[in-house]
C-alpha cells in the first residue's frame, strides 16, 4: 500500500491474513503443477545394472504433459490433487508467518530510526530474508509431510496425520520433520534474486520510465522469477529429495544433507538432472507470484474496508454504552444528593 493513502494501515496479522489468502487461492489453482514438478524432481532414471528401482514410482515421466497424462491414467483426477490439504495448510502457515514477521521486523526497523524513512533495497532484502527464515523454521514440518504425500505410490497413500507419524517413526525421529531446513534457509535468497533481477532488467529495458504498464510489470516479473528459479533449482531439487521418502535403491537409508542428494543425482543421471522439473517449477512460480500479489493487494483493500467498518460498529456500541451510562448516572445523582 502506498504511504500516501488515507486509509489506516493494516496491523501485522491483517497483512499476514491478506497474504495467506492470496497464497491459498493461487496455489490451489496451480496445484497439479506442484504435483508434477515434485514427481519429476524425485524420480531417478534407472540403469540396466540397477537391481532396485531408483524411485518410489514405477512410471517414468518424460515431460510435464507426460506426467499429467500418466498420473491421471493411473490415479485419476484425485492423483493430481494428492496431498492438497497438507499443501494448502503449509502454504497458509508459511505465507501467514512470512507476511506477519515481515510486517513486524519492518515496523521495528522503522521505529528504531531517528528519522523514519523507507528502508533501502539492501535493508528491504535483509528484512525479507529474516522474515523468510523465521517462517521456514516455523512451518517446514508441514512442507516435509506434504512432500511425502505427493510422492507416495498409489497403493500406499496416507493422510496428513498418518504421514506425519511415518516421519516421526523413521530413523530421524522428530528431527525428520525439519529435514531440508538448511536448504530452505539458503533458498530465502530466491526472492532477493527475483527483486534484484527485476530492478536491473527494468533499468535495461525501460530506462527512465517511472510507471510501467501492467503487461510490462508482468513481463519483468516473469523473467526475474524464472532467472531466480533457474539459479536456485539445484537446491530446490535437493530439498525435495531430502524431504521425500528415500528411493528403494537406498534400502530405506535417508539422505543426510543436500550435498549428498546432489551427488546421488549426478552419479545416476548427470549434472543436468539437477535442473529436472524446471519447466513446471518456473511455470508454477510465475503464475503463483502473479496471482498471489494480485490477490493480496485486493484482499488488503477488502480487509481495510472491513476493519474500518468493524471499528465504526465498535465505536458506535461504545458511544451507546457511554450514553446509557450517562443517562443512568443522571437518574441516580438526585437520589445521592438527598
């Protein structure tokens, strides 16, 4: 929201609620892409010399469309929405935590300044990184459970709670709920790359232009998000590998860290496999980013109007209570005087 708006700003939880609402709507719309990119990222090509399958699914997907087709044929439409409940819970909690803590740390930063002024680009990115790190620490267990659900074979589907118990009963114990935390914390650089690339491309492609048209903003946002995703895709793939069930070829032995996941993938498929699932990952990122921000801005307006309406109702009730108390006081005063 602009600093010149006459509307009162939203409290941190109001911003968090608006962001979480936008994120849920955006991710629900593109959820099949999330399933496809996860399945592509955990599969490992099998060699003739391998005795055990290297992935939890017998089917091998050659592309995003091939994955959608095979998942639909094998599991029906429900297969494209496997684990959606846990995913949306994770999206809600992650985005609520991110926008809440971002509002809090930004407010603390502004209040600490002798002369309050908007933070610069570097500080803005730092505040976002802090908020992202706190959000990841608080919400990564849901992400771990959702990834497990998305990669479960057809005959071994489990609900959110049962999958959580499976993680707890694994060799990692309760710490298994935080698998991939290091990779997740490193991945908070993704938004920083997105923002930096956006600003740089804007200077190169639209120099001196103060206000961009909607399609220009979307175009720059799409390219910058794509660049950020390409730069961090190996970490994204490693994170999914850490959080999913170990491949049968490892005989139930989980990966210890994201370096081990990368080494395993390179050994069996080559270095380019670190970028598998890139197409649906980029497509999902672009769509979610656009839908999220578009929805969030409108939800902020809705919540500002709603909060203003609730404040008027509260003030009206308080005024009525004050008037009623004043009337009762006037009736009692003569009696007390006597």
